C-alpha cells in the first residue's frame, strides 16, 4: 500500500498514538546520479535526479504501528504569506 508524502500543507500523524514527529519510512527510489571519484577512489555524489519514488510503508517509532499513518493538516503559523 503506497503512503502519500506530506506536503507544505499536510503532515503525517499516527492514528494509534498521535505521534507527529518520528517515523521509519521504507521507500523505493529510482534515480540517476553523477558520481565523482577522487584520486584515492572515494566516491561522492555531486548530482542526483530522482526519476520515481514510492513510499512503501511508514512505521511509527513511538508505538511501532505499521501503516497506521494518515495525512493531517499542518497547524496554522498565524503568519500571512
């Protein structure tokens, strides 16, 4: 079951314990990376383009519930845009 990513207006919340901040996320990513090797052979990714990404599961770190995450609205900051 794919889980939607949070947006600028939403965030994740565990439906069992109410956690809003700590989750283990399992995702599949397909990406193209430009890797630069230094003279010693140590690689460093200098550019990365994500072609596709799927969140496979989200586990709550507080109560260990799997796939019990919902999207909820972020609280209003009271600042005008």
